[in-house]
């Protein structure tokens, strides 16, 4: 069997070595980790769409993995950090957005770029905002609203903008061009009615806070602190989940009130769901909270009863940054890391 994967680390006696990512047959009772690629890359976002896996990186722009052939291709945008990716799957082919932020004194033609040809080319899609600010306007998260065709949300350093024409024009929804902070970290839209938008952001003084809108972004209210990444529960629309340095938070009322879901987990970077389980991705054993280059941690718990189990992970893999559920590989998580590339975790059934 030929392998298209750079390397494989096996846990719990799982898959044979080497593995072909397209034909890996995982025993239904054990876990299996595979390195999909980019073994030394710092990954910020992963999106699987149109037969490809798009990966946002710190220094290599947007990388694209073709599932059918197992080939990697650099698609561009390596002039800055690609911080976020979002896909509009209602388009044919799917439209992919990318948001960029600076390392130091870089400039950019746009804060948001989009591709309508699956990465063959990118074009600016920030309505000229970067050009209006000496090519120094940046996007932390970009979120495609699945409920409103053409609606896209963008987070800046401490403001939120909304586009209703798929990124052609943008208007401020929270804050203004004069707002300054440490970044909007995450934006999520909750299934209505009413349609609710929640976002996490850190002001210039901190700490991270959660803001919430029930009127499509016309007004906002602060509901919680500390949370940096938000996820709507795809199985129960009243539930919202949040990742934070001190653990996983859960809201039972669409983001009004929040509670810590269990304890014993630190440095949580993202959460994702699979059936009746919630998975938490962490960057553990950091010298100080918030610093990069921890080590990978993966935890699982039943969604309705906090009982976290620390799962086995490959040795030597740097801290987790983002986790997404694959639609191509069965019961598989795609994990981005702080310097060890993209991994596939085939979950024990």
C-alpha cells in the first residue's frame, strides 16, 4: 500500500504502518492518528470543502490538500499571517474566504480575500477597507452566516463588520474604525428564531469577553468573560460552547448565561462535536498562559454530562490550535497545531 502521508504516529495499537490516508481502515475500537501534512507549520484554521482541505498557516499562506490525489499545493497569501478561513457552501464551486493579520509592519491589499475557483486564485474582498487605511487593515475571524445568503461577518482588532453582499461592501456592526484591542477571536451565528450572533473579543485592557446580539448586529450586550472560541451545538440549538484558558464553558440559553462544563482542563483552544460527545483541543504545559508552543492535548466528554477523558496523543506534537469534524473521513477530527502541521484523529467508535 502506498502512503501519501508524511509520517504516522500510532496510538493504542491502532493502524498499520504506513497508512494511505484514502484507504486507512481503522479498527472500530481503537484510536489512530495520522499526519496529513505540513509537519513544521503553525496552523490557524482548517476547512474541508469541494474535495480539498484548505489550511491557513502562519508563514506559508493558504495551503491546499487535494483528497483525491493526496497532493499539497501553495495557493498564495503568504505576505502575512492567514488567521482564518470560512466557506460559503451554497456557491458552486464553494467560495472560500481568508482573513489575514500582520506579523510586524507588513501591508496588505485587503484584510479579507476570497477564491471562487478552489484556490486557483484569490481576490480582495474587504470593500476597499485596507486601501482606506494605508494597506493596514486586518481580519481576525471571518464567519459565513449559514442562515442569510450573502451575509459574512468579519472581526477586526476590537470591532465587528457585516457584509450582506458576500464581501463586496462592509459596515461596522460593533465598534468603529477607531476601536482598538487585542483582536476579535471568534464569531458564531445561532439558529433562530431569533437569529443570534455571538462573538468573543479582547479589548486593549482585556480580559476576553463575549458579546451577543439578537437584532442582526444592531445592538450588542456583554454576557460573559474569558471565552476565546465559540461553537454552536449542531444537535441542540439552545446550547453554545466556548473554549478558554480555564476550561470549556457551556450556555444553555443561546449565550445569555455561561457555566464551566467540568474542570481539570486548561489551555483549551477549540471544541467540536461528534454525535453524543464533545471534544476539547488544548495546548498544554505552557510556560505562561497565552504563550505558544505547548503540547497537544485532546479530551472527550459526553455532551450532557461533564466527564472529561484525557485521550492519548502522539508524542512530540505541539499544542492544538483548531479542530474540525471531517465530512470525508468517517468519524475523524482534523487537528491544527502550533508547529506540527495538520493531523487526522480517527476516533474510536
